[in-house]
């Protein structure tokens, strides 16, 4: 069974005032198609501006496509947008900007309780999740501004996992962190992938991290997927010139 199926996805925007092409649509995504099997990890790699984040936004409902279809665990959520409400919590996105993803006015405990299935009665589950992401209980009384960047990103991941998602989307989760913290977060993602068996969409411009984490990889260039293959195929026998240039 596929956790996620994206088929012929198109997304764009209308040219703004002052543009020579006023009112004409500029395409960001141009017929993107891929699928993720249940419990599998799929990497989406490409340069900045290639459309990676737009795909994540279309899946989570932040942006609206103009064509194509998105299906999660057999439920079509685009174009049948009425179905999104029943499944949207099972699709979790961890943003690149860990600072903006947490409410600065909420303690870490309140942030996690808000996401937990049973709220205040989930104390054990919250503490267990903190342990899984490598944080101590004492952090619960703190606020985001009192944490390091790596700690904030771990909290964002913990919050996403508390929802018990079918699909976890990680959009450049380490790009704003120092090298040591990047390695720690990547090891955490590997652990989550192996223990939770949650389907993972990992988005990055860095092909080395995608190769290390994902079993299947899609290469995105100028809004199109130019190649899909196993990690070994993409590493040892890339076929498209753009894929070769990423190495």
C-alpha cells in the first residue's frame, strides 16, 4: 500500500502588477509524480528554487495545486479537498525554520500537550517522546527562546511524532544548524525511520544526506522530476546530467 501518491502535480502563481506578463501563470511544478510505500523513506533532492518546498506545501494544504492529484493512504485530498479534514493531522511537516515553527509564548510542555492525542493525560507519552529525541524532562518548563537551534528542531520533530502520523515530511531540517548538530539530527531521523516505520518524505539540496537516509530518491530540477531510482542507483549509476552534477 502507498502512504502517498502524487500524480501529475502542477502548481504556480500569477504574475503580479508591474510584470510584462501580468495575469499569466508562472509554473513552479510541472507534472510531478512519485509515490511512497508504507514505512518507506523517499528523498527529494534538488537545488534551491527547484520546487521542493512547494511540493511539501501542496501535500499539507499550505498551497493549492492547479492540476494533478494527491492521495494519502488511499484517501484523495486533492482535488477532493473535502477529504483533507479527516486526514490532515496524519500528515506532519517539520519546517526548515525551527524558530518560526514553535509558538514563542508557549512552554515546551504546552506545545507537546497540544499535539498529544489525549492532551493532559499523555504525560507518559510526552516524556517517552522527549527521551526518543534525546531531551531531558527538565526542558518541559522552558520556552523556545531558551533552547538551542538543535533542541528546537528536536522539539518540532517530537511534536510531529506525537500525532502518530502516517507521513512525516522533513523540509531541509538541518540547513540552519551547525555541522555537529546536523549530524545529531540526521542520526535522530534515522532512528525514527527504523523504529517508528512512519513513511518519510525527506527534502534537501544535499544529496549526501538524502543518500544516507532514503531508500528511494527523486531528483527535482526546474519543477520536474528528472530521475527516480534507489539510493544505490542514484549514487553509482545516475542517468540524468543534472543528477550527475549533484554529486
